[in-house]
C-alpha cells in the first residue's frame, strides 16, 4: 500500500522535466527580470535575480500543495472545477503566445534595457525584487495549480507530497536555465535583432505546448476514477 503514496510514471516524469526546461527557456516576466538585471549590472546580478525568482516560486509551490492536496483528496467537484479552470488558463496562455507579434513584448523591453546605462545594483535588492515579484504575482500560483496536477497519477495517495516533489523538481531544474539567461545577456547585447526573432519562435513553440497541456488537462479523469 505504501508504494502508491507517491506514484509518478517515469514517462510522465521525463515529460515534466522536458516541459519545465522549455517553459523556463520561454521569454516571460522572469526572463525579462533576469536579463534586464544582467544587462544593467552584470552577469552576477542576473544570476542573483534568478535565485530570487526561484525562492519566490517555492512559496507558491508549498502554499498550492496544501490547497491542492486537500481539495483533490476530498472533493471530486473541486477537482473538476480546478481541472477546467486550469485547462482554460493553459489554452489561453497557449493561444496568446502562439499568435504573439514578432519584435514586441519582452524582446522590445530587453532592447530598452540594453540601451539603458550600466549601473551597479545591490545584489540583496535584486534578489528581493525577484522574490517579491513572484510571491505577489497570482499568475505564478495559477500556473502551478494548472500545470503540476496533471502529472500526478490518479492512484497517488499523498497528492500534496507529490505536488511538492514535482514543484521542487521544476524549481531546481529552473536554476541552471536562469543562470544561462544571465550568461547569455552579454551575447544579447550585441545581437538584439536575433534575440527578438529567437524569442518570437520560442513563444510559438511554448504556445503550442501550452495548448497541448490544456487539452490534456481537460480530458484528465477524476482521481477517484
């Protein structure tokens, strides 16, 4: 009986890791914060910004795990509501990213950061900025609520623990990707056009993936099934 306390299929786990890496590579507010700090204050500031973002995500992971574990373990109705809200959110994100304009959004914001004069910022302030930006952003909580549960096997008894383990894995896997973004900032400074074009295609790939996850979540059966 204890074997089913946390049950994560190997194929699902590999898919989760791959999806997490692609999502962390995809341009978004976190990437913009890391790269803009790296461009303004150097690579070290970009890495610290990424660590602050990771720390903020842990708050959402543990808070969501408590709620998700309680809801999914006791209420089929709550599971259904969460499932459809999560699916709708992922589909909306996917369509929005799939049809994003080239040269706009984060690419334009990073171009502006490149044009700004370099200045040294307090690493503590950079870390806390990333931390609080994530902690106070409800979209981060919604993302984890929509993305993580679909990788938890219906037979899993302790869904809260499974949620925490997957969330921690997602966050740990994000650390080297965030560091890579910080290291890439110097390359970006010389090739803004290529960066904007590359970000646009990353948006499209991630958008298609979000749509796929949204559809998958919509057809996920209740844990009691």
